[in-house]
C-alpha cells in the first residue's frame, strides 16, 4: 500500500504532538513537509522528525511539496485561508 504523504502547518505545542504521531505512530503515513514561521520549529522538524522539505510560507508548501494531505495546527485565527 502506498504511504500517504503528509505536510503539517504549525509546529507549536500541539503541532509537535501531531507531527510526531504522523511521523512515528500512524501506519502508512509519512511526514514529508512542514511549514512554520518560526525557524526553531522548522529546525525541530528537520532534527527530530527527519523532515527535509520545510517552508515558512504555507502557499509555497502547497504548491511545491509532494504531499497528499495537510494537517493544520496553526493558531485558530490562521486556519481559514
């Protein structure tokens, strides 16, 4: 079965929990892209989760990343675009 390629937007407190679950606990899911405006959060994605495809712009991630789905874990005011 093909793995679902997932991107995540937001790597704050809850975002890190969701990202870790996608990366290590959900069968047939692969965390391949991450987006955050915080450089430290993108570094976390690289170092702790093995994500090499990182972005500071959500629209750029959507247009460039090879993903099947996105998990949105940004602050509530940023959910709808």
